[in-house]
C-alpha cells in the first residue's frame, strides 16, 4: 500500500489474512492489495471531503497532491472539521473492511 497521512488509522489484519488464503500467486496478492488500496483511498477521500468545508477542498487536495504522506494533513483537517476526523475515518474504514471481507469470502 502507498504511504498516506491516514495509515495509522487503518487496521486490515483480517483482510490481509483473507487475501493470503485466497490468492494463489504473488501477483494475485499484489493485484488484490492494489484494489483494496484504491478503494480505501477513494472512501477516505470522500469521507474527508464530505466533512471538510467546501472552501477548503482545493487547498486540501493541493496539499495532499504535494505530500500525501505528511501528517500535517491530519492537523489541517483537525483544525477545519468540527467532528473528530480520525474517528470518522476509522468508522468509514471499519465499515469498508467488513464489506471487503464479505466480498472476499464470496470469492472462495
């Protein structure tokens, strides 16, 4: 997975174990992880933009584009979002993890 500012909020142990169980080759594992990474990125970005005031979207996206790994992005969000953004991201990813596990189990 690529390194981004919200990595510390994501726990995917169950998904990792399921991918190890169902992927037959290293290439399959890498492909599945790339899909998971893409889905997580889209869901977290949607969560952030849904909660960030519209006037800050362009600035945030520019900052993210320049340094997606920078923890200062989380500080930026905490200053501008009324709710606890870390908790919102954790909830979003927790729900997504459940969905992904269901999908992966259906592929067995």
